[in-house]
C-alpha cells in the first residue's frame, strides 16, 4: 500500500458560529481523479482553499503531497496547482503572456520555455495564436487556466468548477485532458455541479452543509443510497433534505 497523497482528518472551518466545513475526512490516492460534489454553499471551495494552504482550518488536520496544510502551507503551495472558480487569468494579456506570467510566479528559470511549450501542447492551445485571454471561448480560457495552474508540474491539482459555463464539446475535451494528466500520475481533484460528470470520477465525496454525506466510487455511493437511484437523484435528495 502506498501512502495516500491527500489525507484529510476531521477537518473543520468555522466562520464565527457557522461551520462551513464540519468534521470532514477522506484520503486520495496518487493519480486518482477525485470529485468533491455538493450543492451551492456546501463547503467545496472552503475545503479546497484549506487543502491548497490558502486558509487555515479551525481544527482537524490534512497533509497534501507530504506537507501539513497548517504547519507548512508554503510547501503545500509549491507542490499543488489551483484553478479557482474565477480561473485567475489576465484578460488583457495574450495566451503566451499569461503562461509567461505564471512561469515567472513559479520561478521556473531554465525550465520556463519547455514548460510553456508543454502547457500549449497538452492543453491544445497551439492553434489559438496571439489572442488576448479576454476574447477566448469559455473552453479555451478553461484550458489556458489549467496550463497556468500546472506550469510548475505540481503533483496534485485542485480544479474548482472548471467546467461551469463551458459547452459540451469543450467539456469533453477538458475531461480527456484531465484523464491524460491523471495517467501521468498527477492527482486531479475536481468540484462540479454537473451530475453527468460524477460518473467520470474514480472516487468522490458528497458534501451537504459542510458535512460528508457519502464517500466512494460512483457505484459505491449509489449503493449507499439505493442503487436504483442515479447520482443526480441522490444529489437532489440531499439538497431537499437541507431545505
Ligand atoms: N470568508 C467567509 N466568511 C463567512 N462565510 C463564508 C466565507 N467563505 C465561505 N463562507 C460560507 O461558507 C459556506 C460554504 O461556502 P463555499 O464557498 O465553500 O461553498 P461551495 O460548496 O464552494 O459553493 P458553490 O457551489 O456555490 O461554489 C457558504 O455558506 C458561504 O457563504
Ligand atoms: Mg465554490
């Protein structure tokens, strides 16, 4: 058995009296495509931000790529890539300028040219030409954001709703790219609202009101709730319980 690349134990994040993440635990194996699912406000982004070393937990522990998120957030940041819900691109810079900017942030030095070429090739950005990020299609912007988030060849990548607002063909291409990265051994952690995407995860965790409602492969999660239900049925049931 190898050590899981992400280990989350009883993680809690409170904002005042409100627990946005409430005693959540799970492990993720290297190279897994792991889903974090749940309705709006269920704590997906808050969980990701803690695991990226961007926000300290109120209690509980987590290690990501061998670094403790509370004790060593800088080491976590150097080993992970983060594609935020807003993508974090500079709309008034071209594709190449965005990649060069991130290569600079990550201090790639001599590896810069090779990593930019890798990003453009692997994320299918080569045909775009010298256009500004602000005029790209949703799918192109999404792939550029992933290239930027992976400039420094991270071991673990967090993608927060990467396919929101992206058309079906671009979503399909993006999932092909996610599978390719996982096949390279990179752990891909993805949040989504699209239940048709849930079947693409090796394993997933369902959150509701900050709490873990289910964990496992898509088939295991279905079995926990009654296997005649689709993941979408389960999702809606969880949401109805909340309101
Ligand atoms: N800095 C903050 N201060 C206070 N409350 C916060 C803060 N950040 C998040 N919250 C609250 O925590 C809860 C979880 O938010 P979070 O953004 O993690 O949810 P989410 O699952 O990512 O939702 P969405 O699907 O809409 O992106 C929400 O009720 C949100 O309002
Ligand atoms: Mg969110």
